[in-house]
């Protein structure tokens, strides 16, 4: 495995962890103070549970894009993944910024390192994949 493969796998594993968190929120886990700026401590209201499911699905798509760009999965997506990986990089930048400015100290403490790792790993894939 080369650096691109390692970065893609790291992105997939970390992002899968975020997906598990989002699904837990959608199912009623009382972790609202660690998401959405901590505006909804405890269990999310129904509309935010739906948003958590949507986020989980979108995160799954980002995993597919990064793995495709690295050549580890979904070869049929490889042409689109050449530019879609930059969308993932941009989304990761936004996630890092939003988590960095969150009013929730817990959210910052947990998600800034996670989103920084996501950004670094997808950027490596974007820059090194051939």
C-alpha cells in the first residue's frame, strides 16, 4: 500500500466513525451537545434526526468518492472521482471551520481533530492519486 491507499483507508475508517455517530443521533442517542453547535443537548428533535440520516448518507458517498479516486473501489466512478474528490476536500474544509467555531466545547474537542484528519487524508488522496 502506498500513501494514497493509506490516506484513503484512513479517510474511510474515520468517516465511518462519523457515520456511526450520525446514525446514533438519528436513533435518539442523547449526544446533541456534541453536534450542531450544541444547540440541541440531549436527543435531537425529529427534523434533526432526519438531517443526521441525510448527513450519514452523504458521508457514505464521500467515502465512495475517496476510495474510488484512490483506485480502491468503484472503478466505474474513477472519471467523476477525479473532480469530486475536490468537492470532498472543500466539504472537509467547511466541516473543520464549522467545528472550530462551534459554541460547544465538547464538539470542538471531539470533532476538530476528526475533521482535521478527514481533511488531511482526503487532500492526500486528491493530490497523490494517479
